[in-house]
């Protein structure tokens, strides 16, 4: 990106780096990918093309910025919560830690509740059985995922990378299966003159493009695992931590964009904008809608919940790494350093398990609202905070690049404003 950083010859891309690349993909691409074609496709071809062109630069630059924020301290143990205190002092560091935790935990809770619901619906609709007892099924789902989560970041990343492969294969198979159903409906009535011919058309297109930005931000968001990646690279690569972490983020985002956008466009090309509007009204995911529309694709009704279960499980694991970092940081700061290490990790695991199990069991109606509140906070931490820090602190001066930084800040502000509008 031409930002004046010395990229000396750094270590080769190895198996460990591949596992981290897949873990970043796994954290970002959750069940939301099954709703992305609907959210992006409602506005027709133009929003889809905007998503296609913005997806890589927006996602890569924002996450690289957050990673560099953590790399500002070369101590491997200094995660985002400790680095924030180094930059912003005790009060500011605690505020960042608090925001970080409350931006990630709600997403973890949403996955807990949705996993339990998806499993129940799979039993009822696909297997023709009674729904399992929600208290027991939520306990087992959250319990199993928590056992994997607390077994160490290396086990978590390996588990996630194993789950990613079947997920990518299933998405690619579905996208290829839909090719015979492609039609030109999405290309009809596409005229840039007509799009901007009247004030009403102009306003409609601007609003559509504005609202597609937060969808894009959160569809490719893997910020909960970035701090863990930075700590891993500091420990393993030391002086090469920055170019190596940037390489891993770059490969992960490229993989996300190729896989997800091929899937999104394949869905978009076999449906019409009216279909997307109907799917949005029915509040069903794209695979369920396609299974209902094409009788020969009924197998998708069976595949859909399996894809969702795999997607949410791996995203749960990635979000736990960030959530645990945040809660560990809060415990450390509140206790003046008395609660740390294994004891703090145990408390964090127990608290997270109890909250996630309760939410998964109760499935409260406010769960979507909680997630929406986390959205703008996450965008502030991902887009604005690193950009501010790069210009505020000399230790990060080497990362300054006026044009990419302006782009990230503008996209962040658009994402935050649209997310707040969605919340209101």
C-alpha cells in the first residue's frame, strides 16, 4: 500500500500461518453470509457491485490498522486491553477494554441463542422429531463450544480451521449448483441515467448504498481475533510481526471476498430483486428461500441449517477469544492486577458460560437490539480508534498513510451512522 514500512524478506508462509488465515475467515464468516445476498440484493445490481469493489480494501485496511494498534507494544503478552492502557492511560485504557468487551460479547450471545434455535428447528422441520429440551440442548451446545474455547488459542484456531473447510466446500457447491438457474433479471432496468434521473431515484440509491456499508462491515468483521493474531505474531516473528500479520490478514480477506462474493452473486443471478424483497419480508435465509422457489433444490432445506450450525460454531470460537480478552482485561484493571493468569481465565470462562447458557435458553426478544448496539461501538474500535492512534502516537508514526487513513475513517463514519440509523 506504499506506506513507507520496511518489508524486509520475512519468513515463508507456513502451516501455522494457514491455520491463522482460516481462523480469521472462520471468525468473520458466520451465518450472516446466508442473509448477505438478501440484504445486498434488494437494491439490485449496483449495491452488489459496490460491495464487490469495497469489500477487500475496506476490510483489509481496517483490520490491519487494528492489528498495528496492538503491535505498537512489542511485548507478546500485551493484547489490545494492555496496549490501550499504554496509549490512553489507565482511565482511557479501561474505557477501551470495556467497549471492546461489550462490542464482542453480544455477538457471542447471539450465536449461543441462534445455535440452539437452529438445532431445534432442524429436529422439527428436517428430522420430523420433537424439539429437544431447550435447557439441555443449550447447555450441551454452549458447554461443548466453551470446552474447546478454554483449551488455548492454538486448539481454538485448529478447531476453527477444521470447521472452515467443509463450510467453504458447501458454499462453493451450492454456488455452482445454482449456475443452471442463472437468469438476467438482475441486469434488467439497469440504466445509470434512470437511476439518477429524478430526485426520488437519487435519494433511494444513496440510502441503499449508505445502508449496505454496515452490512459489509459486519459480514467480513473478524476484529475479535485480531488482537490474538497480533500477540501470536509478536511471539513467533518478533521484528517480522507486522509484515507477517498483514500477510495473514490479506490472504484471509482475499479468501473471504472470493468465496462469499461468488456465493452472493450466484444467489443474486438466479433470483430477481422482487425475490430478495420477498425473502426479506419472510425473514428467511437465502438457502431456505431458494429451496422453496426451486423444487429440485429441496436438499438445500436440509443443508441450510447444517451450514448455519457450522458457521455459527466457528464464529463463536473466534468471538470467545476477543470476549475473553476483554473480560480478563476488566478483571485485571478492576482488581489492580490481582486477578490475572489462570485464575482470571477460569473466572472469565465460568461467567461467559453462565451468561451464554442463560441467553441461549431464554432467547430473549431484545437479543437483536443488544447486537445492534454493539455494531456502532465495534465500528468505532475497528475504524476510528486505530486511525486516531496512528496520528496521535509517535510509536505508530511509521504506519501513517494519508489516503488509506482517510478512506478508513470515511468508511467507518458511514458504517457508524448507518448502523445508528438502523438502531433507531
